[in-house]
């Protein structure tokens, strides 16, 4: 009998995809912890705070009011109105409620936009390091990732000149986050204006500006490229409540976009999720209608931790770090330790380094490769000072044992 090659076989699409590196390291950390190992998990980027009470109350009220039926696919009008006002209030962006689409997390917002816009053969420029899921989503759409690298010496930020050299007739999208995961860098208004001038010279090039870390910044205010002159029709602004309001598990994100892109995303998610969870939508409405200063205390805690970790890491010989201006990550250049060994394990690259730190001293980090920059490892400092002190001293010890091959 002829062998049926389809038995037990996943799709070619799935074969091309990598497991999310952030989620994979978090899983490995959890597995070791379950074996009783004293793991300090700095892998996943997730606030360790609880969702504020006023947001939880809004969700409970929604349950009691039976807001439990299918929502409109693009989100409740009252939430889209609140988002439209938030964009105006905080970002100087004019998106009408019809230009807003609410989704199951910013991750789905990104997936909607990328799948709705990118054709096989289209090029998508990504300043690297970039957030892990961008590249995989572009692959899913059949697009080609064009990495535009910016290293620690330029504070991980690309320039207008670099962008100009990377754009060509095949470019469909540019995707970046500011504040940036994994580097914590923030583009200034002037830097965004310079980039937007380059983009506006090329018809048919759109930008996804991922602003999910907007409120977790230590510079006071961040800027949106969509607010630069001429850019509103070219920009999809992605945001969500996961990070700023410690709501990762509620799974609620949103976009503001040109109307035709909002309609395309609406069509896409109508076939995939039928819209975001209704209770989470009402909770998000409460979060976004509140004064953003409600999260100030949380941000102050992140800043204290950032300063503490910066001080600790700065004392470890060989590590190169920048001072992140936002988010809750350090993207640490570990190249000084490539081609070293502790006598047992050989560290050749950032993947080896992440595994060495996990196995030797039970500190879970994420290797830089999945962020498009293999010189670094990422740590998240969204955990207690006690855990952070532990992690830094264990890293110092493990690194001191590495000697050149
Ligand atoms: N963009 C960036 C840069 C992120 O770090 C995350 C965190 N997971 C997301 C998007 C997705 O967030 P959400 O939890 O809303 O899906
Ligand atoms: N954004 C977080 C991170 O980068 C969460 C993990 C994920 O959604 O992939 O770690």
C-alpha cells in the first residue's frame, strides 16, 4: 500500500514557525521550578502587579449586567469611543471609533494587521532587535523580514539614513515598538519626524507603531509616529492594556488605523475570534477612561528596580548595557563571553549563554537570536527586588567562572 504522507503531519506553515522564544524560556523555567530548583524567572515580560481594583470592579459589574453575549466583531462602540478619546488625549492621534479595532491582546492586533496587509514577496522592515512575534507573524503571511540592525552603540535605534537604504519598491510595512521590547529604548519626537520624512517619500509603505509600553517609561512622555505630519494615513498604532494596567491575562489589545485597514482587520477577526471577550472589554474601558496617572506608583517601582539592576549589572566585568528609558527589560551584550567555558559547558553564542545561566544558576533569561540580535540576552526586571538581587549575584558568579577556550 502506498504510504499516506499526510498522516500525523502538521501544515507547512506550522513547520516554518518557531515556538515563541519568550514563552519557551518561561516554560523551561517553570519546568525546573517544578523539579524543586530555585529558579529566578527573568524570561517573560509580564508585570508582577495585580490588576487595579477599579478595573476589576468594572468587570464584575459587567458580569452582573449580563454583558455576556457576542460583542460586535470590532469591539463595543463605547470602548472604541474611549479608545478614540485616549488616542487624542495621550497621543495627539485622531482615529474615529470606526478606525479602532479591539482584539484579543495586542498580539492578535498585530497578527490581524500583518495578515491583512502582507502578501508573499512583500518586504517588511524591522529595526532589530525587535519583539519576537513580529518576525514569526510576517513569516506566517509569507512576507520577507528585512532586518535593519541597530546595536547598543546607537542605543538600539535606527536612523533615517539607515531606513532610507533599506526601503525599496517591495517594502510594504515597517514594524517597531517604541518604547522598545527588548531594549527599553524610546524614539524622540525629532527621531520619529526624521523617519517619517523617509517613509513619506515612498508610496504604499505603512508603519505598525507598537506602543504597548507607552505608560511604562521614565522619560515622562513618549511620541507616536502617526502624529507626525502626513503620517496618520500611513500608520497603524497598536496598543493594549496588558502592560500599563497589569492585565496580561485579560487578553485585550487594540489598534487605530486608516479606515480600510480597520475594516480589513474586522473581517479577519470575524473569522478567527468573533471579537474580544466582553468582560475584558468593559474592564479595558474603565482602565482607559481613568487618568493615566493611576499607574504612576507602579512605574515608580519599575524605575527603582531599573536603577538597582543597572547598578548591579554595571559591576559585572564583561557585560555591556545601556540605561533603558522605558519598559522593563535589559538587553545585555554578552559577546565578551563568547568562546568561553566553565570547564564543563562551552558558551559560543547567546543561546548557549541563556542555557548556561538557566542550568548553572537557575536564572531564566531569553537569548537574543529570536529578537534578531544574537549578541545579547534579555532579562525582564518585572519581579521583586529580592529576586533581582539574587539573579544579579548568581549571574556575576556564573560569569566569573567562564574562561576563554
Ligand atoms: N507587543 C510587544 C512589544 C509586547 O512586548 C507584547 C507583550 N506580550 C505584545 C505586543 C503583546 O501584548 P498582549 O499581551 O496585549 O498580547
Ligand atoms: N511580551 C512579553 C515578552 O516579551 C510576553 C511574552 C509573549 O507574549 O510572547 O516576554
